[in-house]
């Protein structure tokens, strides 16, 4: 029964996406500099503080980039100043030319590094992006806001810790696959301490009192550590941005995620909804801030996701 319902839902979503792709007009890709190098993992009680932090990081990063570019351009002007004066080019003109060349060159390099991930399923991906966008604003966000209003913050944090503790097998096995034996040992210690002294993981006893930390690893990162490329960009219904490699990684992690073996299936889906709703309640406003700060939210979300995944693999 559970498998039949899952298959029907998948078929419906696929049919919807291809139908929607027929009416979508092709939009030109606007080159934008990604505003996020990494989405923070910390949980903020105040969504306004979190969004302010994200935008401040983006502005600070842009300022640092402009400073570096100007210094580089200035150095190049000094190196070629004598030669340009002989050709009748003034120092100011040389600086402007060098600055323009370097700034646009570094800008193009940064964008090209992200756009190396192909997007051949653009119409399908855009349909799924639109579906997820509507789902967020008209279903997930309003319910999450009501949930946040009713459920106290300490309780929501405890629920978040509980579900994080349940993902121990995913993190533990992938740290071993990546050869990170010390991290695997820490994961085991964190799981044992939090499951007992932390009361089934509701309290992060190991992180607070034993100074143990966890590495948020998954099978997609494991494949990336083996130099397996992204493949192509892919947007999944409900789950959001991904790549071919990360989608395969999600499938691999599915088999070692305890919640997927809960019976009956109604209880499994109920736990999934509670987890999704609870995590969303801590991040209300993040997606809105990204859309407000970008020229093309689809491209911005794609670039932010790819950059974030690459930084996670490099760590």
C-alpha cells in the first residue's frame, strides 16, 4: 500500500512538471554574483537577526572582493605605467581599464565556476522550482508560522535535536567511507551520550558538556570526496535543489535513515512532516531574503546550493 501511494505521488508530480514546462516561457539567464557562500547551520530564534546576518555577510564579501580587485588593478597599473605613457595612455585611464578588466574577469570566473554544472532539464527544474515556491508560500510557511507561535522555542529545539540524533547512521557511515575515523569516533560518542544522558537526543548533552562535535556528512558528499562530479542540476519536488550526484546520494542515505523503516507508513510520513515543519520554523525568512536580494531567484538558489555543496565537500 505504501509503495503504491508513493509511486502514484511520483507519477503525479512528474506529469505536473512536464505539463507546466509546456507553458513556461524561456527566461534569459542573468549573470549574478551568488550572495551566499554558505548557508549558516546555526539555529536563530529571531528570523530578522538571521536574515540581517545573511545580507551583512553578502555585503561584507562584496566589499572585500572590490578591495582585492582594486589592489590587483592598481598593481597592474604600476607594472605597465611606463609602457603605457610611451603610448600616450594616462595613469588614470590605465587604472580604469585595468580595474574594469580585472573586476569583470573575476566576476565572470566566479559565475563560470558555478555554471560549470549543466542545467539541461531547465524546464523541468523550473517547473519544480515553481511548484516548491507555491508550496512554501501557501502551505509550508503559514503552517510553520502557526506552529512556531504555538510551540515554545525550547520544545522546537528539542524536536530538532531528536531528529538530528536519529540521523546518526547517515553521518557515521559516511565519515567512515570518507576515511574520517576521528570524526566517526566523535559521532559515536555524541550519539551514545545524547541518546542516554541527553534523553533520546532531545538535549545535546555531548556538545554542551563533553565538547564533542559532529560532522554533517551525507552520501552525496562522500561521492564528491571521491572526485565524482555533480552531473547536472536537478530540482526535486518538496526536497528542493540537488544535482544528479546528490540525488543518488539521497537514495543511498535513504536506506540507512531509521525513520524510513517506521510502520505503518502513515506514521512515517507524519514524522517526516513534523521534522520538515519544525526545521522550517527556524528558517522562516531565509528564502524570502534570498529572493529579495537576487535578480533571478531560480539562478540565485541554484548558485547558492552548488557553492554550499562544494564548500561542504572541501571541508
